[in-house]
């Protein structure tokens, strides 16, 4: 089989649950994990005579998302009924937007190609809609249960142009989109809780051919890596089909992660005619130009802008520029004095992480040390405990204080790690913890000399070899002294004393 002769063409539809307290068209709570069917009312149950009222907050968040993705927000958009029957859709239709969506025409930059140009994935449209309920098939043997807590929860659907050419680019697009939505603070974007869902449209065409092939839709992927694997599997399947002279049939497929394969969906969703028509119970959504302008002016700082700013503030200082004009090449300065672009990239992965880092860096005045601690000790503790940084017990100001204690020599780096562990446990201030634990650094000659003598006595073999001139053992002996002193000895003094003993 020759997949090298074909090109993959992919467009993604991403459903994102907006971070509202209540549903899109009624006052029911959107809380995740409530007992089944508790968060329901006549409107979201579709009882006769109940009328929807549009949630203003949902419109705000949807507009913010559209602006953050560079879309044009339409002054008038229309809610429509998308009619289909499904047990978890009590009204018999879903309120969505069809030919006049909230926003059109944005883009997401997913990185650079081999020539250094930005790779942009176009966004066709962004529209508002409500979620359906949930059918539960595995709770009661032989029966299906319905939970309508999700019915009516506000969503946006973000439809990309068919600009994606590889499964890796699909993954990059999804990760970038998720990060932008996090920075915009419009959604929890959690695939586990269903607040971000992805459907993929994929077709295959011979390389060099402009005309698009017949596409299939792949659903049921529960992670970004599952999307990438499903696209690969479906690409292989379509290539093999075309190679053998067959034709791709337009259909909906379900990803089967356990078997690493796609299988046809039992419902013929792809061929549905939904018979959309304008929702008669909701007026057209009219957005004032000034209101949209205000929303645009109040957009939060987005990931790219934050990266650029942090590189300026904390990046490796440019040591100079060689060459002139377009041939100018920035010369990297000494390592260790600032953050590399890769390090800034890591720190800006989520807004909460960037927030925390910046607070520590500001309060300590040392971006590099802040980076080392946040990416090292802080993330290690959070990974181990499953906590999230926004609610981390050690506040940035306290961590900054710890960094300052290390910098001015009050405690050693080794002792600082112990102090940090105790700060995590107790929530106490670093100076207090260091004093309580007797971890304040000892620069006193007498005390250090005693530790050095003890170490030389306890390790006669290393001592003899060191004193006979084996200089490289000094580091080992310093290590023993640091251990004996529980990190309190000033390593510089220890080195001086050992050198003086004769090595
Ligand atoms: Zn309701």
C-alpha cells in the first residue's frame, strides 16, 4: 500500500462548554457531577409551553472566544432548531445556529513550517448552541437511563477550515486552541468532564490533486492523542480503499480506542437532513458594535503575547547584534542569566502557571531562580498530590521569600528544599520554618571545622587519598560534610577548609 501517494485533508469541529453558572436558556445549574436529572426545569425538559430565555453571560463568553480566535462577530445572528430524534433530547430539536452564526472567519497559528513561515489553520465559523442530555447504557442491565443535567448547557462549536494536512498538525491545532480558550477563561476545556469534544472530518486525495475526496466523519475520541491515532487509522483505511480501486463512502465512524480502529456508527448521522428552521421562541441576537468593541478591548492577554512579554522581561539578555539590516543575527549571551524561549514556552503552558511564575519572579527579582523552583519543586509536588497551581498552598510571595533566603546565604540550597517541603506541609513562612528546624546556614569556622574533622575521621580511606593529593575527592568530602550538617554548612567555607587541610 502506498500512503505516500496520498494527502490527508482534515477539518475539525470542536464543541466547547462555556463557563457559565446556569444553562443557555433557563436558570438551571451547570454543576458537573450532580445527581442525575436534578438540574432540570420545564424549559430544558422541553415541557409544553415553556419558553427559552437567552443567557447573557453565555453570549459574552462566546463573543470573547470568537474575538480571541480572530473571528468577525456578526451584528445579527439567528438561533435555529436542529431537528432530530434522540432519547436524550426531550424537545426533539437542539437550539443551535445555522446559516447566520455568531462569528465567522478566524484563525489559529500552530507553529512554523520548514521555511519558518507561520502555519495558520482557518476557522470557518463559531456558533452558539445547547448541549443534549446523556444516555447511560451501562448502569441498568438491558435498559438505558437518561440524565438530562447536561441538556441545555451552553456550548460553542468551532469549525475549522479543511486546512489540516497531518495528524500531528491536528494535535497541534487542538492543543493551541485549548490553550487560547484557557487564557480567554471561557471554558474549563476538560475532555474528561466533556467540556471539550472533538469530531473530525477527513478525506484523502492523490498528492497534487486540487479536488477534495469524499469525507468521512470520525467521532468518539476522548483525548487529543486519540484524535491523532483515529486520523491515522482512517487515513490508512481510505488510502487502502482507493488503492484497491474502491470508493470512499460518506459516513459517520466511531473511533474504537481499544482496537485502534474505526467502525461505522449504527446511526446514519452523516446523511441526516436536520430540517433546520429559525427558532420562533428566540429573537435574532443583535450585538451592538460598541459592546463588541468593548469586549475586544478587554480581551485577556493571549498565550503568544504573554510569551513575547516574558521573553522581553526575563529572557536571556541580547548580548549584541552582529551584521546589519536583514542579515543581523542576535548573539545569545551567557547561559544562566535569563530564560530561553523554550523555558518561557513551558511557563506559559497554562495561564495559572504563568501567573504563579510571574508573581514569584516579581517578588524575588530573579526570573531564572523562579523558573527553576516553579518547574522543579512546585510542579513535582503538584504532580504527586494531583493539586492545581491556582490553589497551591505555598503562595508565590512565600516562595519568593525562600529564594531570597537562599540568595543572601541565610540558608543553603539543600536546606531550602527541606524548608519548601515543610512549607507545603504546614503553610508556614520560610524564615519561620528555617529557624524552627535549625536550618539557618552556619558560616561559623569552628562549627564547620568540627564537621570536617568528623567526616575525615569517619571516612579514613577517602581522607587518606585526599590528603595524599587526590584532589577530585574534595567534592565527595564536601558532600559528606553537607549531609552531616543537614545542609546547614556554607559549602564555600567547607571547600576552603578542606583545601587548607592539604589536598
Ligand atoms: Zn432548566
